[in-house]
C-alpha cells in the first residue's frame, strides 16, 4: 500500500462526505446515456416540425426554421454530453471523429437553414406592411405589437443561427484536433 487512497473526507460539519470518482471515466456511461436520450428526444422533436415538408412556402419556412432554432438547446446538450462522455471514456478516435463530423454537419445544416430564413425575412416584412395597409384602409389601427414581435423574432433567430453555427463548428474542430493531439501524444509516449 504505497499509495493509499482517501475514500471519504471530513466535512465542515464533522460528518463524512463521499469523494467524487477519481476520474471522469467512472461517469462516462451516465454522460453517454443522458446524452443519447436528450439528443434523440430533441432531434425527434425538431424533426417533427418538418413533417410534412413544405419548402418553397415562405410562411412555413419562416415559422419552421424559427421554431427549429428555438428547440435546438435540447439536442445540442445531448450532443455535448455524448462528446464529453466519449472524451471521459478515453474513447477511440473513430467515435470522437464521428462526433466531430456530426457537429460540423450540424453547423452546415444550421447555416443553410439560416440562409433560407434570411431569404424569407423580406417576404415576412412585406406581408406585415400589407396587413398594416389593409388595416388602415378599413379604418383600423395596425397593432404595433405584431410589428415589434416579428422584428424581435427575426433578430432572435438570426442571433441563434450565428451562435449555433459558431458553437457547433468550434466544438467539431476542437474534437477533431483533440484526436490528432491524442494520437501524436500516444505515438510520442
């Protein structure tokens, strides 16, 4: 017993508190399981927004893409937990690289959806202007909340799209480079 391990530590209140696992490898299965559950649930939720497909319908595209960007935190958290679980497990380079590719593809997909959304913004603003003009023709006052809500929704979706693209790309590149560094360190050591 040249290197004894402390299994519990004294708490400030006098009792003992179990210490966390010595390494992350002990929690890797939990991270992976939670990640898979959250990623699948989130991706199924997002996928159902697109059924039935109606690309070419500007209203459908605008609303569906905005809704997609709103719902991405859950699958993103799941994918991050999977990546951390693989890393904690000391996973094989193939799985880590596959996860990196998933993140890079997600960045590309969100960039494409963001571009489609931006192409639909003028259509939405013109529809808003037509609705305001029609309201004025009938002697009604256009609701300013509709205009401000649409503009806030556009700004929110644009910020989300840029943030997700940057985040997914950063995570994907970091995972890819991390495998390369690990392989170099293993070859050198």
